[in-house]
C-alpha cells in the first residue's frame, strides 16, 4: 500500500527510496533516524491474528503509552548525540567566514570614530534650525 500520491509517483518512476531524501529509507540509511531499537518490535505486522482477550487489550494499551514514551526519549537522546559535534563545526565555520570577509567587520574603534564624526553634523543642524 502506498501512502500518498507523492509516494505513488516516485514508485511508478522506479525511484530508489534510499536515494530520495524525504523517505524513511533514506533517513535510516543516512543515519538520521534510529535503525535498531527494541521498540520497533512492537510495530511489526503479525501474520497470525490474535484472539480477542480483554485483559490482553488493557495491558497492551497501557504498554503502548509507555513504549511511546520510551521511544520518544530514545529518539531525543539519539538526536542529541547526532548533533553533539555541530557546535564546534559551526564555530569553526563562523571563524572561517569572518577571516574570509574580515574587511566587512566593523571594529569598535571605527564605530567610535563614526559617532564622533556625526556629532558636529548634528550640532550644525541644530544651529541652522534655531537661526
């Protein structure tokens, strides 16, 4: 079963799901989502239908809530670990960018000089307005 028209079109065009960036297969292959986790065992389809049992249903529903909490926590930890090295990389990129375009960066001394240069102009405007 195909989820929506976007998926159906990709399937008809014989696109490889591991190469199409928005698919779950790509995200898992690229290491952006968890692949191995015990919580995924509960989501698998079963071939043999289970006979209805009220107690089993109650325990299953309670377990589903707990499993979703555990899964969310593990996903947060996975994301945090995946993004842990980004701060250093971003800092290095920022430093490289500043070094590359150092002429665009205003130093504090040039800002002070610009403010001092504007003061006489303001005084002249005030003198002209009053006379």
